[in-house]
């Protein structure tokens, strides 16, 4: 079965860049997936769709010159 979701950011994070918010959404999605601890998810594939080119390339390259984005990249890689 496919799971989808959509959310909205709280007002206190609107001062962050859209790149940070999109990358943070990816990390949150991975955290959510890892915490699910469901047997039927083993061996599955996680698809994450974004129209944010920075998020795509930062994750593909595994690094960012932005310290805040780099923290999120490291968190995603650890997951």
C-alpha cells in the first residue's frame, strides 16, 4: 500500500528558507518511515518527490555549503 501525506509549517519556522523547510520535510519523512517498525515495509522503496532543486542536489551530492542544510543532510544520511 502507498502512503501519502501533506502538511503545513507552523508560523515559527517561516523565517527559515524554503530550501531548509523542504530538506527538513525530507528528514521528517525519513524519521517517520524509520520509526514505523512495520514488517511489511522491509525491502520496500521510499519515493520522495520535490520540486526543490536545491534539496535534490544537496541530497544527491551529500553536502551543502550552508551550515543549516548540512546539518539536515547529515541527519538524513544517518537515517
